[in-house]
C-alpha cells in the first residue's frame, strides 16, 4: 500500500486498522488477479477489456456503477455499440498501425449568412390580437440590427439573404467593420413583408452566398422563419438537406411561432446546428439569445476573455421597473448594461449613484459600459415618461469579463434529446434537462439551478429545480452537472415547441470543488497524474472526497439559453415511479445498527411522492438480479427491522433518506445485498444493488468505519475485483 499524495508508506487508522483514504494498493505483475483494464488499469500485464467471450467474461451480475448504468453490458460491448466501431471484427490483421496526425488550425472567423423570412405571414400575426401585439417582421428587424451592431465583432464575414416567393441576395459576404455594419443595418431597416414562403430555395441561396464569398466548405447560416413551405414548384427543406450537409454548413434555425415548418429541427440536427423557438408574446430576450447562440461557432477564446451573462430578465406591461445585479468576485471588468426596449414612449434610467438618463426613442437598445466595478449589488430603476404609459417589452442583460487571470464561473444547459423531437408515446421516452456549472474544469456544487420551459400560449413558464445529487437522471453527484426530468408538458397529441433557459444562483452553500490539496509528480501507471473532480482517483457516485478542497463562491448569478425543445403525443405520457440510482451503505456502522441512504424517488420519475417503497435484502446476489422473482420470495425491511420506521414511508422526491437498520436480524462477518422497489401509478421501478459487509463491532457503544473505495477492498478483504 502507498499514499498517492506523498508517495510514501500508507498510514492506517489505529481504531479500525483500515488504511487512510489517500492509500491505494500497488499491485505487482506476479499475481493471480483476473480483471478488466477498466477495473485495475495499473496492474502489470492487464491489457484487456472484459467482453462476452469466455476468456474475458464480464460479470454482469456484480453490483457496480458500470453494470447499473450500462444494464449489465461489458465494457467492450459498450465500446462496440458506438458508431465509430461499426464493421469491427475479431482478429483484424491490419498490416500497418502507424499513427498519422493532421494539425488543423481554425480560421480567424466563421463566415455567416443571415437568411431572413419576409413573407406575408411575417406582418399578419397581429390580426385580431391585443393592441400590444408586435409584428414578427418588426421583431426580426430589431433583433437582427441589434445583433449586427452589438454582438458581431469586427472582422467577421457576413452576408444577407431575404426570401418570400423567391430568394434575393441583399449583401454578399463582407468583412464587418463599423462602416460595413451600418450599411447592413440600413439594408435590414428597409425590409418589408409580402409574398409566399420558399424555404428550400432560400437555403440554397444562402449556400450560394458562402460559395461566392470563397467559402466552399463550412460556414454558418442563421435561418429565421415563421412559415411552412408555400411554393408551387420550389424545393422544400427536406429536398435541400443533402446540399446543406455536403457544404458542411451549420444551420441555426429560429422559429417564430408554432407555424414554422417542423422540418427546421431536422435541418439543424442534420447540419450539427441548433434550433430556437421564439414565442409570439415574448420580449426581445428570447430572440436575442437565439441570435447570440450563433456566435458559439466562432473560434474559441480563453474563458477569461468571454463575456459572461451575470443578469438577464424580461419585463412586460410595467410603468416602473426596478432591478439589481450582483458583481461577484469572478467578474468585474467591462461590465456592460444592455436594455432592449420594444414599444415604449421613452423612459428615464436611474443609476445606483442616482444620476439620470432620459431616452426618447420608443424602440431600440441602450448600452452602458462600466470599465470596472467592485464586488457588490447595483440597483437601477426605469420609469416611463408619463404615468399613464407602460413599457410594452423590456429585456435587460448584464455581461462582464473576468478579473485579470481569474477564471469566471460559467454555465450552459441543454436537453438529452438535442435537436430531435421527442415522441412521448414511445416506451421509455423521457426528456430531461442538464445544466453545467463550472469554473474552468472545476465543478461548482451546491448552487441553485432552475430551468424554465416556456410556450407562447402559457402565462407562466414551467420551472424545474435541477439537482446534482447523483440520482437519475444525474449520474454522479457533485460533478457540476445538474439534471432533472421534465414531466409537466401540456397534455396534447400535437407537436409542441418550447423555449428552454437556465438560471444559476450562488448561495452561502455554493462551493468550487478544486480537487485534492496536492499532487504527486510521479503517480503509478494509469492513475490520474493530478486527480481532480473531473478526473478523480475513484469515481463512484460522487466526486467529493474527505480531503477535497472546497472554495466558497459567494453570491453570483448566471443564465444561458438552451434553445428549442419539441415534443409530440404528450397526452400519452405514462411515467413510472422514479428509479433510485444511489442506494448505498453508509461508511459508519454502529454496534447495534448500520445505515442505508438514498434519494427519494417520485411518483412520476423525479417529481411528486411515490406510492411507497420497499427495501429487499439477501445474502445471495442473484436473488436480487431477476426483478420478476423478487416480489413474494425475497424478504424486505419491515418496521421492526429499523430504528427509524418513518424512513420506510415514501417522501417527496429529492428528499435524502437514511434507513438505520438493526443488526440483530443480520449475521456478522457476512455480506448482504439490498435493492429498493419504488411504486408508482403504473409500474414498479428498481434501484441499483447496494452491498454491505457487516463487520463485528470493535467494542460495545463505539461506532466504526467500514467505508473505503473498491481499491482498498482489494487488499483489506483480499477479494477478487469483479471485471467490468
């Protein structure tokens, strides 16, 4: 045994005789251990993955994280199931295995073409609508002009195409500078709506602009439309997808309203682009975020040079708007306040120092740059020029750069279905949201993360609190990835489009997991050279260890637009009870009891309160593997078996549960297996299998640790590590 931090001898706990947490076994080549390279990568001579062959047979029944997540598949089977290994065959006799490298350098900038829908439907959406309705064509013009003026950096090749019954090139590719930007803005100002909607021809015209500008491969098309194909003889979207793929262009699709062609999602998916949905009754924020999303395909820059969104919010039909934003210790340079007005009659802006600015224009963007701000809360107030008037729409955004070389806390969010449409009538069709919150590669844990899912016919968006607890759909706790299922879709068979956004807020409990305090310069073969939360020494169900360095974040806010989410047949959703994926034994055993812990499942996946749960147990692992044989034949924990009977009563999803089990009904020096069944309205869901080795108590009334990682178990119990 060695201490991986110091490289010296391992220390042992004087009370338990067990090695400390920083110890790991050093295994020489002269041994009889049979294992997968995934289990003991530093074992000399261990160079095979387990598979389905008798020589390296995978032990599918062993209760490991891998088996639980991968449904018992061997590591090599998981590898072979990936598209990269299509056509693989055993015994490949490739003559040459020489590796060649191609060094690719990105262009200084991607080339962009905006393909803008100016068909008649872009200015008839306000017929029979309330007075404050905004024409789509006007919203399009305002957002495009704002994007060109404020978001597009100088030096970016940009072209313009408009389309209705026919496409028209408004501007060939031009490298932007202040003068060119103004020329393009003046062109957009003059756009007017009329005619039909020829989607396929418009996309081909966008590719033509790229080609004529010297971009024969690649490029980005921003495709804004509100309609379906209405050409008598022109190609539709599906007809030109192959042309798009051949060009290698990414297509960012922005759909105004439910009427936009459903194939635009197929288009963005085929081109590795992204889709956005802009509800009719939303303010500038939604479409602005979609436009900004196109710039993610620019060559990357260091994260401390990226504008971080620290505040973003929209307001509607108000005469007084008060807001504040927090400058945290991770940002403070080039703080930019941007206020996007739509349909107001002028306003005043009161700054934190009580200075006032009056604006007389009704629609447009106000921007103010603070070169540097100290950490603190900054309050502002907007007022209309008259008491009788109201702001129709106001969107406020604040961005900033990192302080010096400090890495900012950044976030992004997405769904598991990406640009695909989820058919919720299909078996096991589930949608969940994932948000990443990190400082560089270090996870931010303990933050409050909320996903909002919005439609144009809903007064309030659906709000979901995401969790980083290591329970389904989140795989590993405290890794900076927060997730939650979405079960609150409107129950209808129609195609429904939603807009996704995520908000992150730091609290007193939020911390940056900076990993281990020190790292050895020389660590044995295949162990992480510098173990960090993203590359831990031993992964399991949480990145936290006893000696993880946790740095408090203080208060901060971030937001991110996750794009379009589309589902169909939501009226046929049939969700089971939530599945527990983090059932495990607690590290400490008492002379009279031991403990199991897990996160409470919901009635529908991770929402609500399930109808009940039972914890089954056996000394025979195989008796808990076949779910059909468990009910009625395997014993389960009853009230008399536990010290806290309330732990056997279902509680709201997300509650942390600890079951204190009496030792009197279990034999010492034996291993037991546990599995939990959660009951829903439709079917039972089964947890992972946890195992507990019941040590003989050291002395009466003294608690003792039995928790240690699987590598330590190898030495302490001299067991054979099960291949994975």
